[in-house]
């Protein structure tokens, strides 16, 4: 279960939360009857509902990255988001954006290669640049070698690089929050624990 309280349908007074609940859950109380069409419990929504304007801000981010004005191709956007989820250790973000890649027609082989992309032959040059850039944003906290940045900029142009940077960093935020609050598919025990002997398991 998430580490913060969830907001039941009966508690909702904000039109923003009410609209989000109706869109995602229909007539159900998502706390009493959890579950979404994407296969998660839905507690991202019920926890973010604690502060309605935070939920509204987050949902506006979803609308922004999917807006027709975006110049960044959707497959590159989703590739970066999936890689950001994997690099940040978020099963939720990684799984959601693997599903989005699949919906865009990305092959299963390419999706399966995301964790070890640097040694994979499935990706084109511009995809490799996007994956490398996503790693710099997540794993190196934004330190990007000039050679990589210049190659990415030459491939995508300034506007697309800005969109890629913003959207990928936004999903690093979602990955971090999901892990910290144990939301959705990131509600799992700490994976690193002291082990005394191979036959004893974690202490």
C-alpha cells in the first residue's frame, strides 16, 4: 500500500479530482475498488488527490507532452521515458512507457533491449542518442558530454532537444515520487538488504 493516505470518492470536493476520478475510474470508489485500464491499482491518482492543485499540475504535464504541437516524435519520447523509468529503478514508469511504446508499434525485441541498450543492435542511431541522453539526465543528473549533446542536437534540432529534456526529466520526477511514496508498481520492499551468508538470506 502507498505510504500516504488515499482520498476516497466520498471525500472529494475538488472538481479537478472529481473529473480525474470519473475519467480514470468511472463510477467506482478507487480506494474501495482499485484498478485501472492500464493494469495498475490507480493509487497514483488517489494519493495525488490529497493536494488537488498538484494533481492538476501533473495532469497538465500529461496533456503537454501529448499535445499535437509537440515536435518530438512520440516513439522517441516514449523511448526516453521508458529508459528513464528503468534507469531510476521505477517499475511503474518503465512498465507504463513500455506499454506506450507497444501501442505505437515498437517491436517486442526493441522494448526488451531497453535495459541493455548500449550492447543492443536493435536501435537506430538517433534512438541510441536519445537513450544515451536519457541516461545522462537520470544517472548523471544532467551532465552531458559535449560530443553527445552536439550529435543529439544535430539529429533533432533545438526545439526537439528542449522537449526531450523537459519530458524525460518530468518522468524522472514521477519515477522518484512513485518509489518514495510506494505508488502503483513501485510498492515493493527495498531491494538492497544485508545478507550474512548465501544460505541465510536477508537479515
